[in-house]
C-alpha cells in the first residue's frame, strides 16, 4: 500500500506520450517522457504497475502484439529517444512477490533489446498471423524506416524517401503495403515485398501525427497538426474525405474494429467521434468542394482588411508610386510546389538518361570501329523516344509549363546544371529552341552565379554559350525585323488597293489590264475580240 501511495504521488509529475489498451480493455499501458511504463486499471483509475526507467529517454511510441491462435501471451514493443527498441512480455503479478503493487493485475517483463543508429520516433507490429512472417517497423530520427522480422530481429528492408522523420506508420491487414506519414507533410505508400515506393500523397498542410488502416481494407485515416482528419484510398492513391472540426492540432486517432467510426483527439481538448453514414461519396465532388473552399478562403483574406487602416496604407502607398516605378516589377518565384518538384525530377532524369545514352553510343562506336561495311547500325533508344540526347532534353524542357519552368530549375543541383549547360550549348549551336534555351541559360547563371564563378572549369563553356546566344539572338532579331517590315509592306499594298477606284475610261484606250499576268492576258484578249464583233 505504501508503494502504491508513493507511486500515486509521482503520477502527477509524469508526462504521457503514448498509450495502448491491453486485450480485454480492462487495463491501459502508458509510456512517459521520463522513460517509465505505467499500467492503469481502467475501472478504478489506479496505477497497478510501474516499470521505472524502462528506457533512458522519452518513450515516443509503443504497440501491442495481439496473440494468434498458436500463441497465448501478449507482447509489447516500445521505441525511445535512447536509440533502442525494447520488447516486453505481459505477465500476471504474483502475490508472493514483495514488490507487487496489486496482485492479479498485469505487469511487463523485459525480454529483448534492438539498438538503432538514431532516436526511435515510431514502432509498429505487422498483422501477420504467422509468427515467422510477422514484422516490426521502426521509424528513426534520420528519416529512415527499417523493417525487422519479429522472431529473430533479422533486418529485412530499409525504406528511404521522407525528407523529415516519419511520425506515424501502419501496415494493412494482409501485410502487402505500409503507409507512413511524416513531418514533411507527405504520406508514402510502400510495398513490403521489395520496399519500393508505390505513391507519395499530398494533402495535409502540416506534420502528420497519426495513421491508422481500416481492417480488411487498404483504406486508412490520417490526422495532422493542421487540425484535419483525412480518409485515403491506398489502392487508387487518392483522398476520399477531409473531416474538419477541430480547432487546434490533432495528436492521435483510433479506428474501430469494423471501421464504423473514428475517434480523434487534439490540443483543443476535444475527442470527436466520426461515424460512417450510408451517404455515397463522389470523389470529384469532394475535390470541387475543396477547391471552392480554397478560393473562398483566398477571397476572404483579400477582402478582410477594408477598414481605415487599409485606406491609410493605400494613401501612403500613393506617395511612393514614383519610387516604385523604378523598382523591378517581378522577381523569381522561389516557392516550391508539387508540379515544380516533379518537373525538376523529370529534367534531372532526362539529363541522366542522355548522359547514359552518350556513353553507350561511344562504347558502341568504339566496338564497331574498323569493321567497314560489316559495321552494324545502332538502334534508336526507346527511352529517349527515338531522339538524339540533346533533342530529348529540349522536348522535356518544352513539356514543362512556362509558369513552372523557373521553379523547376531551382530544384536541379549544381552537378546536373553543368551537364544541362552542355546540352544547351549543343542545342543553340544547332539552332533548336533558341529562345527557350537562352531563357534557361540566363536563369541558371543568375541563380548559381557564385558557384559558377568559383568553378573554373565552366569558364570556357560559358564563353562559348555567350557567343552562341548573342549570335543566334541576332539572327532571330534580324528575322523578326525582316518579317515585320514585310508585313508592313503587305499591309500598305492592301490599303492602297482598297482605296483605289476603277477608271471606266481606261477601256477606251484599248489597254490590256491583264498584260504581263500570264494566262489572264489571253482570256482578256478573247473577251475583247468578242466585244469587237458585237460592236460591228
């Protein structure tokens, strides 16, 4: 009793970070920031067991392995900031033990420890019924997700892709896919056969805090610090619903066994219950509704400030109009978007494919050298759509929208930019896409000016690029000037003919108006002969 009272006095100082219900829903286990594990009786609210210093750091995540048909015991896995994952077996407290707080209630016994290279952020068991195929997923602070077999702790897969740590992860019931949500606001769906990334989903505007699959489906729910709960289709890789109602960050969510309802808890001290209805959801309508809400929010922010302060600012801005006219009216957009990042990846992939094609072509030509008529002709590369490497680069650049081009070029690293400048020189020298290539060249040099100046190997290519751009742009300028002059001449001739009136006395002089116009003069002569015969 004394130990129980002293432990109760400590409970007020503990800060819970993660919880899970034991099978039977009579007890709950809590992992704390201080590194302790608490087991609480739900009926009485008493702490019936404390595993002090279970970890040397904060316990960020824990999960319970449900017993299968061939298993009797319950196991727990915990992940901590002390760079370790620990496995615990749940046993019943014995009355003969002097340190027992409450006889008959569960306790945990440490069994195994798995060391990691960095702090553990999240851990999760897979749902396989076969103990030899059950896996443990471990997300660490170095943005990796590692997969181990539960029975032997043998390493299986390492999943890369998140730019910030994955804070939540869960596997489907059939253990074919794993979904992870990270602090980088993205959701990634992984295949557990080879560890490949099936899709990256975007939608949340802040860190994703929890992710749960609906049983016997590939659909899952996510919660985020943006205050929304979202429902996703893991097969079609699209968002089904967005549930808004919380007024602050969301910390966790729970999905019922049948998926009939979902609970979400947040920093607004609310626990909301979302029930499944019989209404049919049309995804296209949900997308349109989200766009309308986005546009309405933008208009509301634009029209929100219409008071005296805005009028005073407008009057103050009028005084500086003359100064503003001398300032640049636009600047390079540096905010990344999904389209710009994907377009940048396409450009980098095109550069790598073109480089590989040039290497393969050089190897092939070397092997065919000296064979004469027996030399074989190399087939066109289907990966480059049957184009030459520099033509393929131009095709990819033209496929990027003009509004997204500059943002896409910001994604490209300096190592790829050196190769891109080489292809731009080849394109401008051949006279292909001069305007687009000149625009890309000037933007790249403007953005990476300091790195280019420090790199002496780019001096010669830049001089050649400068000469070619100047030469080709002068040719285009001359062509445009010639065409403008020709169009003005045609317009002037058309206006003269439009204002010219027909002189009827010209026929009396016997002049042939069709003279010098080929076949028309012969027709005119025949008509004049017929006219003369009628007069006779």
